[in-house]
C-alpha cells in the first residue's frame, strides 16, 4: 500500500466515525468535503516517513497519528478561510467550506474536525496507551497556545509581530508535530525530531510566501496575494524573490542534515530531498518570470 493510499484510508475511516449515528446531514457532509480531495497530504506523509524510518512497529498507531494530524490541518484551513480571517472563496480549487455550506456550518466543521482528531488518537490507546497519550500531548502543544497554530493565527492580530515566532507557530508547528508524532508512533523519543520538523516547516512557509507573491489564484487553487492584502510579514517582502529563494535552498539543505540517526535515515533523507525538488523548480520558474 502506497503512503497516499494509506493516509487517505485512515482519514476516511476517521471521518466515518464522525458521521456515525444520527448525525446532522449538512455538517456530516461538510466533514468529508473539508478533507477531500486531500491535496499533497504533506504533513501525514512526513509523519509516516519518520515512523517507517524508525521501524513502524505499530502501524495502527501510526495510521491514527497520521489521520489525526491531517484532520487538524484541514480544520485549520476551514477556520483560516472564514470571513473573520482570510475571507477566502476557494480552497484546493473548489469553494471553501463557508461558501459551500454557510459560515455557521464552517465554524462547526472546523471545531468537529479538531475534536475528531483527538478522539482518533484516544481510540489508538488500545494499541499503545503510552504512545497515545504522548501523541495527544504533542498534537495539543503544536495546535494551541503558546506556540501552536492558534498562536500563529493570533500573531496576525498583533500590532508588532515576531516574524520567527509567527512562522514557527503558523506553519512550523504542524510540521514539528509531523516529525515528532511519527517518532512517537514508532516508540521513539520525540525530542531529537524537533529540528527537522521546524526546518521543514520554515521551508514550506518561505515557499508559500513565494507562491503567494508570484502565482495567480487559478494556479494556487485559492486566493492569491493574501499577504499583501492583509499586510502580513513574509519572506518575499523582507528578502525579495531572489533572497527568499536562496533562503529556501539553505533551509532545505539544513533539514536534510538535521535528520536524527535511525534505521531508515537514508530513505527519509531522500523523501525530504524529493519534497525539496517539488518546491524548487516551480519557484525558480515563476521567479524568473517575475524578474
């Protein structure tokens, strides 16, 4: 079974739990709508790759961790698109949840997905209670305050923004969760995996800043130019296109060198390298057009 098939199967299984019983039809449908199609599933792919590099001795625990992380990510996108934040009409090339179902349903969808993420991890306690508790703790830390994705959103309401803290929370947090939860799911210590997650997260933030500045809405599958529109700090405004591209290369190189020693270290390094290649050519091509 390929990684994407494994992830999608785990996410679908988790969503079915949320749709069980006599559930309200619109909200039930919106749970599935918010998570499919799944795009690149980058975060759970990293989680699975780390778990496999560490032995993946409890696949059921790993699957629960991957699906919970993706549910949390999808919940954050639903809330991020709301009128009180980005007021985005599209996401992944289709109407955002509040446009497709209504604003109240979108708020409830994001809330329900967050709760479902933690329920998914709680259910994994049947395989390894200790790992399930550690997974819940890690996802909580990287989702809430003071350094999780809630903090990342909160920084946007501040008059003065700590750019490093903002990026670490807004984008880095769930990548840190990905690497650390992958290690936990495989029974390993999560602390050595913090740096890899932070570096990957920073790389994707810089890449996202470049895409937001250089792409149109059709290419992105969501509104473009949001950083300028909302006056957010970003790598392009700070470093320029060329400087941000150089920064991205340096971060990705550092990410590979930060991989902790593990049985599947070489294969994991290749996965990170492939992710880097997936970003760089598109950025360079569009940067050339912009120049």
